[in-house]
């Protein structure tokens, strides 16, 4: 089985639109939360969100959007883009440049793309409204591909002339971790030499507020504390959007191109809770199984784990389940591994989360740091026995895990290793 | 007929101030000239504004670097091939044209609309409440050879597309043409006279393609002869392997004369221009089926 490496990263996120900006935010624990103007109305109890910076995509017509330099999108491509597909296009451009891929490295039979998104609820809503108001034949012809769940890969595969494997993943908050895992398999099985892994979300009113009625979103109006995973007073997640892209390549391609990898992907595992459609298993059963399978696939023992980028979204139930799962898997070594949730800084990116946080893990392994878990005033006793650093540590991790959990009780864990 | 004029009149409502606001909103990415033409059209229903509306709407969807091509004479420009628009963009254009001109274009009608000129004529006919002309006919290989009174080794058309306003054709110089053996010795060059001949042949095809000239009559295949040509300029030497693209546009077609303007290009390069090519022709009684399908006013209206 070939070894598989991360050789390029692209970020359009609430904490930075480049790998360098993201790294700085992670090191300095600078968060991306704001009092979100669209939530200002008195009848909206949610006040805080973590929008992407420099883009403006709220207009119905994409030609009215603001797209920051150096990105430029032709009208012919723009008309089929949802906001998240636009972010993904920009992040993919970044990742291609970051990995120093030539055009022929992007478009060939051996290069594929897996994406994760929940589609674009705002675009779908407008499409249906227009259909009802103006008539069936008077809707934008590309309204469907700009809105349904596959919009990110439809657009990216066409615009970047991808010719290898392509599909999308819809396991909600675990979706882009699934995309990463299956992209890993695609290369491991020798079917592809290179895969782009994309996670993207609109991160606007229509993607965030529907979570409020299930009491999953924080009602805390203070941007500085609304997202505080592992804190005793946490009351839900803060929504975010954007896109993250990872370039995965086989060791042969890395050698052929003389690429400098960020990190090696050692393996991954997944398991399901078999418990509830929206609530995580109280003991973290599925997540623990996913972590065990990932460690086994990677050939790594619990004693070797230096850092876990936790899924912890700042919801009361989810964070507690994850703490139990980590303790169950690491056992006596739980107190050694540094566990933190970067969602304290970024907010929860839903389908974006897995790829974005895998990117954070890659940055940590390449540049030798462990992101702290921000905004903890009083640590929840449920975290007892875990080492949760409050500030970023300038130490070089060797083995890093990334956890992700989604609706339906889907859990994914991916294992990364430092490249020396 | 694809659509009864009555459905058009049903669509046309009085033009209220809120309609103007919504019209301006729909056209907000178009030039001011386009918006004014659309407002004027909706107020008075005068079809003279239609060309400006069509050009303005198409221009809005064309990439900025290609827009200068729309500034001059552009009826020949093919929306998809020359302006780089795909069929989905064509749908967007059609929806906006429908909305602005309060007309309706069905999917099967859309297929015949290839050039900007096609679209202008189609919408113009709709606006006037007259049936649109038959869509352009494409004639390939055997069909073309069967229709033409000229044959090998003296036919210089491979395939052609004929509409009331224009005929286009292509011919690939194979190198096997008998006259190339001597023109010139050891240096085969397509004679300019033969290139003019090929334009004349395209005129013959245009006259014979079943386009209406006069009710109940058709052009007799044995009646067509070359009459004159004027303003001929050659710009490029054409050799075996070159694909000639012929374009012929009728200026006047009235028995016994059909006057065309013609040009031949190789790719984007001008090869030959003829300001006038005139053919004589005579009319004969049409077979009954063809009679029923003809519309006498269309060709004259289209070339006016």
C-alpha cells in the first residue's frame, strides 16, 4: 500500500483566507466570531456567527457578489455557483498553487476530487420561490446545480477539468472527514494518484439558524465567549462557513514532483452510534470505535498520540460524549495527549469542519505547534483526566488525530504523522 | 405554425410604471441604450427597437473581451460558435428577451436560431404578429448534391446552411480538383474565378432551397444563370487543405434577378469579397404541397 501525504492546503475561513493567516490565528488564538448583522432582529435569539472575511455573497444574483483579489470568476462559471462552491473554487485555487501543481497535474485520469457540503439552502429556497412566483420555465437554468447537495463537486469538477474519481459526501458534520477518508482509500487502493478533498459551507442565515430550534446553537451574544468547547457554561455552537481543500498524493507522486508534504495520512476509521438521529451517544460509543479503528489502521498505539483536534462543537452533550470516548480509547495515556477544539476560534463549519480541521492538523505537524483550546473560563468536570491546553504550545507533535461526528451518529477519526 | 398570434396579444398588457421599474431591474446589467429601447418598445410596441434590445441583451451575456464584435455589423455572428455562449446561456438570453419583449419562444423554435440575425428576425416577426420564417436548413453531402443542377467535377460546395437572410457553406480544397494540375504548374492555387463560381453556386442553392419567393411559384432549377459580379477583391491565396467558408447574403431577390453580396474566409482570414453577385432566374409553378407551405411576405420582409 502506498504511503499518502498532504502536499497542499487552501483555506477560506473565518480565521483567515490563507494557510499563513490561519496558522497565525491558531498560534495567537484569534477567533473569527462577530455580532452577525443578519441576526440583529429582535425575534432572532442567536446573535453571533463566524462569517468568512472579504467575500460578500448575500445578494441573490452572483454577479453582485464581492470576490476579493486575487480571485476572479467568469460569469459563465459564476452563474452555477452557490456561496460555498465559490469559496471552494478559491480554496482549491489556493491549494493547487500551494502544492505547486501544474495544470496537467490537476486534469488527468489519475487525479480526483471528493467534496462535502450540505448544498446551499439559501439558493435552493430562492429557486423554489422563483419557480412558484414566476413559473416553472422562468427559473435560472442552472438553479439546480447551484443549490443541491452536490453543488460543490459539480462546479469544481467542471471548472478545474477533473477527470478522475469524483463524488460528494453528506454525513453533515462528519462529511468532509468522510471525504478525506475515502480519498485516502482511493489512493491506497491504487485507483488514483492524487485527490483533492474539499469541505465547504455557505455559513449564512439559512445554514445556521435552522439549528437553533434543536437548541444546538449558542444564544450567548458575546463573540468572545459564544464558542467555548469544554467550558462548563458552553451552550451550543457558533455557525461558520467557507471552504478548506487538502491535496492528497501518493508517495510516488511526491517523489516524482519533489513536493514537500505537510504531513502523512497514516489511516482512518469510522463507526456509527446506532443511537439517535441528532444526539450523540452519551458514552461516545461510535466515536470511540472510530478512534480505535483509525489507530489500528494507522498502526499507532494510544501512547503515541500527541494531540487530538477534537470535534467538540461547544454543545453540552456532544463535548461530554467526546471526552468520554477519548478517555476510553487512550486509557492511561489520556493525560498525555493534548486535546483541543479549534471550533472555539472558527465556530462550527458543519460539512466544512473535517477538512478544515485536518488542514489545521497538517499545519501543526509541519510548523511544530499544538493549538490551544480557547475561551475556557471554567473547565467542565466532564473533561477530568484529559490534558486540555488553554494556550497554543510551541512543541512539535509527531502523531495527531482529528475527530469528526455528524448527524445520524456517524463518527470519523483520521490519523496524521509528522514528516521528518 | 408554431404559435398563434393571439397568444402574443394575450401576453401584452398595458405598460404601467411598476412594469417599467421591473423592466429596468431586469435589464440593469445592460447598456442604457438597451434599457431605453426596451422602455420605448414596451410603450409603443414599435418593432424598430427590437434590434437594439436583442443586441443589448446578448452583449450583457458575452464575455467583455468579445463585446467589441457586437459593435459593428453582427447579424452573421453565431451566438454559440462566435460569441462563446453555451446553450444554457442561450436559454438565459431567451428568457430575458421573452420577458422584455413579452413574447414566447418555444424550445423547438429556439433550435433554428443560430445567428444574431436569426434571433432579430424571429423576435421581430413575433412582435409584428406575423409567422416567423422557416428556420435555416442545413444541407449535407448527398442532399446538397441532389438539389443542385451542378455536379462533379464542377461543384464546389461540401455542405451548406440556408435561411432567407443568408446562406453559408464550406468547401475543402482537396488538391484533386482537375484544374489544379495546371493552375499553377507545380504550385496548386485555387483560381479566384472558381472561388467566385462557388459563391454563385451557393446563390443557386439559396434560390433552390425551397425558400418562398412568390406565392405558388418556385425557382426553376434550369432557369438559373450567372449574370454579373462587381467589386471583387482577393485577399488571400487558397491552397489544397484550406477549408473555405462561404457566406452569401441576398440584397434583392425579385424575378428575374437575385443580387447577393458574398465573401469567402479561411478560418478568420478574408480570402475574397464580392460586393455584388447577380444571378438570373425564372419562376415555375410550385407543386401543391410546396405551395401550401409558402409565405410570400417573409423573404421580402426579411431582406428589406
